[in-house]
């Protein structure tokens, strides 16, 4: 069950990172009206001006780190527990 959480959190982290990279790359190609930002089918904002896109891109990029750290914590705890149990035998 722990590895399912690790896999799911890693997938969410990758999705956040891809969205951040997508927003970083689209900054130069926005017209005057702005763009709409959606994530996993949910509308975040309908009209984001060119000046604000970098804030959203940074937010998605930083948000990708959090689930990755939680997944790494779960995986390392499971590994450490297995290692400690093996030493007790």
C-alpha cells in the first residue's frame, strides 16, 4: 500500500512539473488578452495576463517538489524500517 502512495505522489509531482514547464515555455507566446490556466481539467484562472504567468509557472514548479519529497519520505521510511528489522534478527 505504501508503494501505491509513492507511485501516486510521484505521478502528481511529474504532472505539476510538466505544467510548470509548459507555462514557462508559453510566456513569450501570449497575446494581449492573456491565457486560461487549467490543471487536470479544473480551471485555475480564465484570464492570466502575461506579467502573471511567471508566478503561476513558479507556483506549479515549486508545487511539484512537495509531493516528491513526501513520496521520498515514505519510500525511505519503508526502506529504513526493513533495514532495522533485518538487523534485529
